[in-house]
């Protein structure tokens, strides 16, 4: 029996383009908007690739389709396979070895598509698949992608594949955009093997016109996300004010006369995020420098930050949690030091951040805002109160990708890369509300290294510096 794939799939031109991309690239992402036929393409693309292996004399090959949870997997893929895949090709079955799967008949190659959820990707560590496919990839962290790519292997098959389909948004928006859309990944050795094929409802001749009209009638932000597949503006975006063309400027060094500040969100296995901010005479803020690092000890990070402090600072601020004593050796190398102690010993004399997350997010929204309505209800455009240097890549790639917490609508989802947003929040909350000197004195090193004032004096003597600022003077 001769199988003509085009008669089985009825792929429209964009889906055909994505299918042809599989032959040239290892990592193919399809979609971007609603109505482009993403999930349909994904399951048939996996079947097509397994048929191709069989035609090359490689039978009984296994592929897998993953979704974030089992109910979604059944709704989005399994139930559709049951209807769309013809009985003469194979059948859905459940076995102790493969679990829920579609098994092709032996005369068509005996290949198998396994259906799996991603509630714990590590459980597939010993699995092997020639093709891995993920529906709605942006609903996953990059760690999930890394875990899956490690199991894409099959004896005598060198052209294994990773296929995916997704809309913008979700906790994985940033890393998916970075790899497939921007191709901006210095740490990705296979970046030349990534390909993105965008598609919208307009590309799908099988979709009802009434559905397109529904999408066209959506509010602007949802329309850009769902109808056009915008990766800059998407539904669920926490900082929906963000526009790269507005908030990112070509790098320049701020004048000496502008007050400058340092804000740090501590992380060791997670990102240690430090940003330097300058305040313009008119009150606008410019983020002009950053230091971001993962899997690095506190002393190394603070020493690196200190070396980057080439200019006098009004003050530095650090996550308030860093002022609590810990004896967890995995947290830092000390046996009783606070993270703040380590910062002080390295010359970063930071005060603790405020703890009101929602107030902080309100300020970030306020400083990002670039359009308002006047008394007549007309939209007025103005410069935002906050801009970022184009050199601050971590901040400008992570802040716009953050999404709302499903259970706390006023807060963002902390599963995303929120570290740059956190240090920005600390900074803005402290900017016009300096902490009284008497309160700062409460935050002293917890061991024999002495009090903050003596540390400051010692550092100033060692640096032979005549410079003091209000923060240091208040402590002295």
C-alpha cells in the first residue's frame, strides 16, 4: 500500500513550509498565533518523520509527543489522533512498556508515538526517542527542554529531531524567543540548527472566517498576541507596557553629575542579578550596567560587582532576605554569615530592600508607562520614566516575558526569570524613600567582622578615598 502523506494531512502552505524545515533543521518551532493549525501539524509531523525513517529501512522507531499535563495531552493530542489517524495505519493502545501510544502496523514500519506529560521531565532520563515533540513549548522552563534534548537519540539514526508548536507567553517565553526568534544565544552551540516558522489564522484556509473575526475583535494586546503572534506583546504579559523600541536605548555612559545606585537580587543556583541605575535631573531613570551570573558563590559575585563599581554610588540595596542568618552550606560558604555580611566584606555596603512586592510592581508599571489618557479620554504619548541601555541584555530579555500569577492576579508568576524585575523593584521602592540612619544601624554583620561603620571606615582608608556620600555619612 502506498501512503501519500499529502492526502492524509491536507497541510496548508505554511504547514508544508514547516514540514520541509524538518529536513534541514534539528529544532523546528511552528506557530506563534491562534488558528494556524499548530497542534494538528505537530502530531502529523511526528508521524511523517517516523514514516520517513521506516522508508529508509529503520523500522520500529519511537517518537514522543509531550504536553504540560495529562488532561491537556488527552484533549489536545490523544483525542485528535483517535479521530484523524486511520485504522489501517495503526491504533491507539496502552501497554506496560509504552503506556498510552499510537502503534503503526508492521507493514508501515511498526513505529510508535508515545504520549507523555511533563509534570516531572526527569523521569524520562533513561528514555530514548528519535523524535521529541512538545505542544505549547512556552509553558515549560528551559530545564525541561534541556532534559528532553538529552534523550533524543536512536541507534543508527543521526538526524534525530525536536519539534514544537506554541503561542507567545508563558513561563518559557523568554528562552523560546531567545533561541528560535532572536537567535541570540551565545551559550547555544547548535543555534544554527534552530528554525522558526510563524503562522497565523490568515494562513489557514481550513479555519472558519467567523473565528478570524472573533480574533480581530479582541482588545489590542490580545489581538496582537492571538491574531498576529507578536512575541513582544502577548496575552498574560505582566508588564504589558514594555516596548523594546521605547524602553531600550543605545548605550551611553551617564554624566558624573547624575546620582547613581546599585540594586541586587541574590541568587546562587538561580540568577544573581545586579543593575546600576542613574537618575536624570528631570527624574527619569536610566539602567546603564548589569552583572548577572548563575551557579556562582556569593563571595565571587560580590567581588565581581565591586570591581564594576567604578563610580561613586548614593547607595546600594540588596534583597532583605540576605540579611537573615543561615547555616545552610549550600546557600553560601560561611557557617553563620548572612549574605549581607559577605557583601559588606567585599565592599558592597548594601541596605535591605523593602518587602512589599505589590507596591514594587506598581512602581515598575508606573516607570514603564508611556501612554496615558487625558481628561477628554484621548491617549497621550510621552517618554517613559525608565529606559535601559541596550547592553543590559538580561534585563531587557527577561522583564517583558514575565506573566501574571494565576492565583494572585496582582502578582507575577515567580516561576519566570524575575530576578532583574526584582532588583528593579527594590531600587524604585528605595529611590525616593531613603531609609533613616537609625534604622540602617540595625543591619550590622552578625559576627566578629565589626559594625558597618567600622567596615566603611576601613574600606575608605584602604581605598585612600576622600569620597563620602550621605549614606556613608549617616552610618558614620
